[in-house]
């Protein structure tokens, strides 16, 4: 494979990643890392570095549109970003101390868990009933647009969500992915937000989390511009397209979409990790 063919292939993979990441709020690292390591044979640490840059591009490409259209909850995102940023820096510093086999296996396990939570997700109903004092104090309630008119919602379990977001940040720094998965699960399942609000708020947040981890990886030489640039350009194009599709997409179909992808990629990552195919 020539250099131009390699560049075109990873740019195309990046476009698919950006599209799906924009729709689901996952950021796309869950596709970038397996594709680069399993298909193209890239060292997993450099794949993680490229993934972090791609996550920033996904957030940049889709978050602005979601904020403008009223899907993302800025107050929730800014508050929880404190936890994820601190966790991301901690995870990035831990990464060199963990073997690639362990990272690959852990990555696969995170994918399986996220897939299970997506399928087991609750229905989109009765979001305005539950709340807690911290959410009320910080003014986190909101509304989001829907075909039948604006729908109100109020988050719950904000303190628990803050703790889960710290874990999401650690996964982002350690794996180059996983942050969006855990964020969506936390916002949707723990804090009780509607799925589209959870996905779009996650898209708003992941860029800051990934930037914190990327700074550490850059200082260690794990971000290769030759690898990151074509993937990032593809991701950005896919993210812009995904942001246009999401408003009309049924939430249940979005759940099933990334649940199937996560389960398949997670199985492959676990197998390849313990079979010694990830260096």
C-alpha cells in the first residue's frame, strides 16, 4: 500500500468515525483506535494519540450546531467538565505504566459495557419529574426541540454523575477513547437526561477532555502529525454531516446503532489483545 493509499483509507475511516461519533456523542475514538491498530498495524499508543486529536475534531465539527439548535445543556457540560479534565490528565499520565495488552483488553471491556447499557437504556419519557437540590441550585434544567414541540427535563443524581465523569476522563486519557461512551451512559442513565441531550452534551464536552489528555501525549511524542492529520480531516467532515442528521434520528435507533458497533469492535479488541496482535 502506497503512502497516498494509506492516507486515503484512514481519512475514509475517519469520516465514518466522525459521522457515527457525532450521532451518538461517543467522539469516535472507539472506532479510530481499533481500525488503526488492527487494520493498519499502528502502535496502539500512537493510535490513541491520533484518536484524541480526532475527538477534538468531532467535538468542533458537531458541538457548535447542537448548541445553536438547543440540544446541548451548557451548564451541565461546563460543570461536569471539571471532573473529566482532571481525570483525563490522570489517565494520560498512567498510560505508559500499563501494558498494551491490558489497555486493549480494558478497551474491549469498556465497549461491551457501553453496548449493554445502550440496549438496556430506558425509554424517552417523564424527564421533567425527577431532580435534586444541586441541579436546581446550579440551574441545570432545560428543554430540547422535538417534532411535537419543546420537551422539558431536569437532571438527577448530579453528584454521582460528577464521580462517573471523573472515571470517563481517566478512560479518555488512558485509552484515547471511552470518554464519550461513559459520558453518554452517565448523562442518560445516571442523571436521567433524554438521549439526544446526553449525546449532544457529550459531544460538547469531549473536546475539552481530549485536549487535556492530548497535551500529555504530545509531550511524550505519541501524536504523529502524519497519522493524525488525514484521520482528523475525515472525522471533521463526518462530524459535520452527522450533526445535520441527528435532529431527525429516532433515539432508540441511535442506541441500537452504536450498541451493535461497540459489541463487535469490543470483541475484536479483546481477542486481538490477548492473542498478541496488538503491539
